[in-house]
């Protein structure tokens, strides 16, 4: 069988004889379609040429780990029952970091759990949360490399101006809201874990560290941490039907800290360094502290939204970010930032 031949030339022959000239018309239309499908290419003006973007840098350069051997300790900047914090320098770059050394003999199961948790913390990236860079195991100790905040903590700081206090509260709330969205509960919000740098950035530190300490230290050792900023239901498990909501617990701790900044003292009738029984009675059995009548209505309401005895009645971090105390003071940040240098606490002598 011969293959069917395409129409030739003017379409004469079989196509003309059997189609009464229709083959000739079909061939002409095909030619017309082919001519129409041949579009002229646009002329490229070399003067307007845009160079292609350069290839991205290698991922190894972007995620280059900081070697422990490249760190030099400068001095001790803090210490507590769980360990010590040192200011260190990364020799290749000259950049400063804080190295938190956590003491304790760890079982393999606990060590593996801590490694998993710190790996999650390394993924945290927010302007109001201290960055966790690396995690090391040296001589049986857990060592966490953190962002260095040269202004120290806000512990003992008095912030009497509501505009300044609103700005500080907004930054802390932004960090808490970010952590909560990532299903991370801080568990230890307090002034000593709220840090500031020379650029007036306020950041949350030690998120997750209290949980690590709870696993590495004797749980019966009451010196690990303080209950002064803990919510009533966390201290007394008989409250709230024995249920503890960590997110609501962070909000209580925030409220106590912000009120302490405003008053210039611990807001309960006892000192924050008081014995466990006195603090437990003040926090769990008395009415929650309130802002004084001399404060604005918005600030008094803000504190009351944080310090509700029932956890379910406390506002969430995202709600508090929209509270009038925060929103009405969100303007005029230049004036606020210019005066925030007063929040930088003076250097404190290290305890022996």
C-alpha cells in the first residue's frame, strides 16, 4: 500500500478531479495558516539587557556551624543554681556570644531528649527572642551558644513612664506570641530573663532552659528557679482541677514582671526572694496584685487581663498585642527609643 501523498503545487490531479476544486482551496488555506503561525521574534536591544542573577551561595556557607574550639571565654557574666553564663568571642569573626554552661550528670535518654529540644530552639528566629546558635557537649556538660545582649537584664529596672513601659511590653509580647505560635512555652518569664542591648532591643532569654534544668537537676531541689513569677495553678496543683496551661502561665508571669517594672518593686506583699511558704501564700491565697489607681485606666485593665486567677480568663498574647495600652502607645517610637537608654541597667558585681 502506498502512503498518501500530500497535495502537490496547485492541487491538480486526483484532489481536483474528485473534490471539484475543493482540494485546491484546502491547500491554500493550509498554506495561509502556516504563514500566520510564523511570527517575527522580538528584537532584543543590548542596551536594555539585564544580567542573570548570580547563583546562590552554597548552603554550607549559610549554615556554617560555629566550632567550639574557635571560642574563647572572656569573663563570667552570670551564674545560678543550674550553671554559669560566659561572654565568649568567636576568634575567626571577632563576634561576641553568650555561652551558657549547664551542669548535671545526664542519662542517655535525657541527653537525647535535650538534644532534640535544643535543635528545635535553634530554629527560633524572632527579633524579640534571643537567638540560640549552637549546642555543645563538653566534659559531660551541656553548653549552649546564645546571642550576646550587651545591656544585661531588666531585673531591678524601674520604668515609671507608661509610654516606655508599653513599648517594652509590646516587644516582650511579640516574642511570647511568636513562641506560642510555634507551640513553645517559655515557663520562666521574669525580669532577669528579659534582656536589652545597646540598640534598645528587648529580647526574651532562656526559653526552654527551665525545662532542660528540670530534667538535669534534682526535682526536689527548690533552689532551681524561683516560684515568685509562677502562676497560682502551677504552684498549687489543686487549683484549676489540677490542670496547667503553660501558655496562660506565661501570661501571668508577664503581668507580674510588667507590674514590677512600673512599681519598681515586686508587686506582692512579700519579697521575691522570700521563703517558699510565704510566696506560695501570697500568690495562691491572696487576690492578684493590681496596678495603682494613679495609673491610667488602660494600664490597669492590661494588668488585670494578665493577672486573672482563672487561667481561662487570661488574655492570650495576640489579644494583648491589640490591647489599648499597647496599641495607643505604638506611635511616636522615635521618642520612646531615644529615652529607652535609661533602661540599660548599670553593671552589677558578680557574686562569688
